[in-house]
C-alpha cells in the first residue's frame, strides 16, 4: 500500500509542477496561431511539390538509364 501512496503523492506533485510551469508560458494570440498555421501548410505543400517533381524526374532518368 505504501507504493500506491507514493505513486499518488508523486503524481499530485508532478501535476502541480506542470500547472505552475504552464502558467509561466506565453500562449500565442489567435492571429499569430493562424499565421503560423498558414506558413506550415504552405511550406508542406511546397516541399511536397518539390519532392513529387524530383521523384518524377528521377524516375524518368532511371527509366532512360535502365533501357
């Protein structure tokens, strides 16, 4: 039973520390969050386009080499 009590006490202490640390965080405004989300989505689309074009070109190049 002692281990259970230690676990409960440790868990409570951890959650209290988490609450204190989260209170110190500065959270982004809605507009900042929206801008960052748009940047991430556009970056992902650009990277996906680049990888897709590179893959297609390399597949064609390998097709020419293998023939």
